[in-house]
């Protein structure tokens, strides 16, 4: 059975967010799919230069466990 509870402060589908892990900014990602629960499918749109930037590629899509990350809305969202 799929968990569908909407998380407090959950990112919204089709919006772009700066994603942070353990206080470090990683990338800007668009939320491609999210319909509740703990996971969302994201697509990387911009990589923040850091020690981890070689791990990611622009256009890369994957499922992300939301509880481990912080999301900050990117200003150019429509």
C-alpha cells in the first residue's frame, strides 16, 4: 500500500527548488512527480559548484527521499 500523506512544507510539482543536504547546497531541481508520501521524482536543472558536483548531471532524473533534504524555492518559478 502506497503512503500518500502530504508532508508539511512539501515541494510542489512543476516548481523548481534549491536542494540542500546536511547544510550544503547541491543543485536546483524541478519536481516532476509528487502525489504525497516521502518520495518525489526530480530533474536536475542546475548544479551548485561544490565537492559533490561531479556526482550529478544536468537533466538527470531520480526519486528523492524528501525527509533527508531541505528545499528552497527558486525565485524564477512562475
